[in-house]
């Protein structure tokens, strides 16, 4: 049901019956390593290209999520997926392997929540019993897509971020055990005129704040109900800016409640500059870490605001600014 | 955003950019310069040592020894790139590894490695000069312009 201008409230509260977080070798040493379902010790996952490796990650995540939900693959009616590779091939090729009717989405790093919101809408509206939402990113494949060759020696500034090699999947079902999807706020594209692709956190922070304030306005709530409000991949730099912006909007959030997946995913000693990024960042943190904490009873209600920078290497070279988006989804246990 | 007028930022955008700028950690320029100075210097010293070897043991002259010296440095750079740790050294050294011939070798090797999965002809062949290409194009072009200027000055009786 639509509430306010851009928020969907799911009356039946669909359940995330199964979720999975899969990571690469670098992620196996990250701060949230205990919350992953599987790691690959090899960045190639036994494949002969990074693109194929990313696909494997996504396949593993989907299979684990389906298995954990205790359903059969044939019972999953629809599959939403998005990634960062051109023409979202990781998603489409994974859909080919899974054989589940598929809708490809692109919201850059906001794809995880975009997929989860759409899957919840299908289940809530009785258009599906089980819908799978997944997303992935691969550090080397993404570097190749957006920046330079992986082995190219370019010095990155401290505002740069490290693309997470990982995939996350969530199976949204009508019935089952697990966190429930309460509502979702779909963001609008915000462009603050930033153009530095090595400072995505600063570009995306206004989009996150815009969606958070829309969420509050539409539902007419303050954010005190939430135990955690986590943005997707703003990193340390973007997170500081988002805090400042929220303050300017008159939204006060306690320090311990407002966090960012890109900021918490890696350990401080890991050389990731400002923090993690990529589709996999918000996905593995939410589907691994946050959902585990909800199941343990540490968190009752959370808001995940996945942020995406909607640029392409071409738009950047043509001197365009970086338009950004953020989608929020509220989960409760 | 195609027309130039739209490129002008609104007051809200300007205000935000100021805020973003204030929160942005600065590149440690002085430290980077010092690191670049020492690594760059180290590579040049290594080059000089190789050159001395060529002159003293392989019968090259001061002038002809430059070519095999560059070749050895290029080989070392390509090898380190292929073994996968050139980029880590470069993150530390910055311009120190980028400016000498090692940096140029790295751009070509890394691009060739990266596109190996797309095949030897269209992948490696088509992409290996992706980063080095502009350097060659504008390097040759500026050399050409400088040569023309030199010729004109000579023709006018200068030099």
C-alpha cells in the first residue's frame, strides 16, 4: 500500500525466510567475517575470468539462501538481481543457471534494497509465494569496469573506496521464520554536482539523507523506533557528511544507531581507504551481519538505506556529474 | 546536463560542495612527494647501476647503453606487474613509480593482463595501449611540434 509520496507499506509483512552472504578472500579477513555463510579462498573461484567468478559468487549466494529458507528451487517464482558489470551480465547469467523467471534491475550499489523491496511487493501483493532478491560485486571485475586494470599502479586518494567481493541473497516468502519486511521507501535521483569518481561517498550522502527524510515524512515517524539505521556504502567520508546533513535537516540520530555498511565491514587495518563499496557491500552486511544480529535478538527493527552512484565510466569522461540514489527498507524481527 | 548553462551549480549544490570539501581527507601531498622522490630516485639509481654494468662488462658505450638499460627496467617492471605486486608498490610510491619507464611498462602490462580473457587479438592486442596510448599520441605530437619550432628558428638564422 502506498503511504505518503514514495513509501510502500507491506501489510502482510513478508518474511526473509532465508538469506546468504558470500565473500572473497579479502572479505574472509574482514570485521564481519563471522556472519558470512561462505568464503572463496580464491579471487577467481576456479574460473578463468573475474566476470565468471562474480557469477559463481552470486550463484552460491542464491543457492544458500534458497536452501536456508528450506524451499526447493522450483518453488521460487521470481528472481530479482542487479550488479555493476555492463548490461548486468552477472545477474542475467546467474538467472540462466537458476532457471527462475527473472527481472534484472540496475540501481548500482542500491540494487540490494531495490531487489528486496520489489520482491516484497510481489509477495505482499499475492503475485508470488517466494521471491528471491540478490546482488553481487567483484573487486577486480568492478575495477576493470569502472576504473583501471587491476594491476595498474595508480595511487588512490584517501576518499576512494574498496569494492566488496561478495554476493548477498534474500528469499522473501509469505510464511516462515525470520525478519519481516515492513516497508520500503523508494528514493529519487539526487545530483549535488559532484564529479569525482574517487569520492563516491560524498556524492551519495545527500541521496541517503533525502531518502531517510522522505521515509520519516511519509510514515510520519521519528527514527527512535529503529535500533540501527545503516546506509549502504558511504564509507567513512560519506558517513561523516551524511551525519552533518541530517543535523542540518534537524534529524538527530544517536551516534551508536546511525552507521554505514561500508564503514563497518572492514577492519581498520585493512587498506580500504574510506571503506567498502559495491552492490555486495550493503548486501552482505544486511543479509549476513544485520540479519544474524536480528535473529540473535540484538536488533529488533532496522532501516537499511542502500546507496548507489548512477555513473558510468563514459558519463564521467563526458564531464557529467554523478547522479545518486538511495532506497530504504525497514526490517523487523 | 548537456548545455553549459546547466553546468552552473545551484546555491544548494554549492553549499553542499563546501560541506563535502570540508569533510574530505586531503591527499598527503608532502609525504607523497617525499616517497615519490625516494622511490623514483631509487629506480634511477638502479638504472644507473645497470647501465654501468653494460658499459663495463658488455662493451657498450655511454650512449648505446641506454637502450638495453631501459629494456631491463621494463622487463623488471613487467615481471613485478605480472606477479601482482606492482600496484601495491605504486600505491605507496605514487609518482615515484609512475614517472620512470617502469610506470609506462606497467600501464601496458596491466592492460594486457586485464584483457587477456577477451582473447589475444581483440583483448590483449586491442586494449594493451588503452592507458599508454594517449601518452604515445601526445608524446609524438609534441615532439613533432617542438621539431617544427626548432626548424623554423634554425631557418630564421637562430641557433
